[in-house]
């Protein structure tokens, strides 16, 4: 028995030692940044970032949980002023202004308490393109704890996606005075079966928006030629790889009649299933807010996804019939076990 225990101890030591050596070879530092051009004067854009009181209007995290608790220490726009948040989906943490150079840059410290303790350096850069246009860069630098170094590569796309969502909302708020994005968690529902005609598309994450517009345009024309009436549309996501940027989706139109289609179109169905339903009201540019909410909800409530059925978006109206993006209605269904 003693020999067995010694052998087990040696094996464990080798495994732990090998893991430590592997982690030692991995890069632990990360520097993630995203930029956007805003058609607004520098001072107007800078104000929306400098003043923590404005963050609730464009935060890529609070849009998931508007009722999260937010405490602002000080006036919210000075050095050492803080923005503290806590909620079920957004976790808990604090952002502190370290340095503010009006019209040029802002430096901040961000400390996360939940779901995992960590801290990082956050930086903002503002450059005037002209009197009415501003380039904004939002970045974060940090170091992953030693035993979490294997996650460093994931930080770029994960933080980057959040920053992209936030910058899009910041841009719209600055340019239009509002953000066309409202997320509502409906909960677990029995999603009905859907028969559809669609076209499958493979692209990168950067190409999703442009390819989807073109695909739906062609699909709508094809449906019209087939005399196929449709009052809604949907997108089915077969693959959405955030790390490597690979996407495969089907742009589709639901229907009830029996039809024959030609390539590249095909006919299939989504079976009845249990799914987390998220209702999104707003511009498709911000629909990532709804998906981020759904993923955070399933993670927080430890809900397992049903990988045998692809998640999908169901569009209940369109820009053609409703010009106001704030009134566009989309339902997200994330199949679960």
C-alpha cells in the first residue's frame, strides 16, 4: 500500500510540475484595445466618458442588468472619483479615475471582486479628426494570475467584444442623444417548432453584418419569386467562435407550405425545445447586448445549453416597415437542457 501511495504521489508531482512548466511558457500579459470614430466634437464625447454619471447610458455591462446597484463616489468626473457596481449578472467591482487630461486621455484602475478577483489598468484616448469628428480608443492592460495564464489568449476577443459593444453605444449616444437598445430576459420557455427556408453562410465575425444584409436581400427576393409570404425572418447560428473569429449561420424565412427550392437555398426545421428567451428592442447594431445577457444569465444560473439545437434570432418586424430602430423587435432563443 505504501508503494502505491508513493507511486501516486510521484505521478501527481510530475503532472503538477509539467502543468507549472507549461504555464511558465505562456504569456500572462494582455493589452486589449478597440477604437471607433464618433461624429461629434471632442468635448461632447469626452464628457460622456469622463463623467461616471453618464456610464449607465452606454455601459456594455449595465445594459444586461439595468437594475444593478451603482454607487458613484464624488462628482464622478474628477481624479479619485469612483464608479462601483454590483449585480447578479454583472458581478461586482470598482473603476477609479487615476488621471484626466481634458480632450486627450483618461487613465483608470479597474478592480473586479466578482466573479473573480483581479485588477487592470484602463486607458482612453481621444483625438480630434476635425471640429465635429472624434476618434476614441478604449483599452485595458493587465496580467493574468499564474494559474490562469492559459486564459490570456481569450482576453483579447472577450474584452474586445465588450469594448466594441460599449463604443457603439457611446457613439450613438453622442450622435443621436439615445441608444436604441433594450434587453428583457423572458426566461426558460417551450420554443415552438419552426419550418424554414434558408441559405447557409460561412464568414468571419467582422463580415457577419455585411454578409447578412446581402444574404437577406437575396433571400427576400427569392421568396417573392416563389410567392412565399413571410412576415418575419430569423438567423440560426451553427457556429460563432469568438476566439478564432469563425462564423457559420443560416439566414432564413419561416413558412408553413410545402415548397421546392434550388441551391444555395435549403429547407429544414427547428424542433420544439426548451430555450432561454431574450427579447431585444433596438438596432441590430446592438444585438450583441442581448446575446451577452443570455450568456451571462446561463452562466450565472448554471444552465446547460442544448448543443444539438443551434441558437437563433427571430425578427418580428423590419426596417422596411418600421424606420425607428428603437421599435425593432427581435427574440433570441438559446436552447437549453
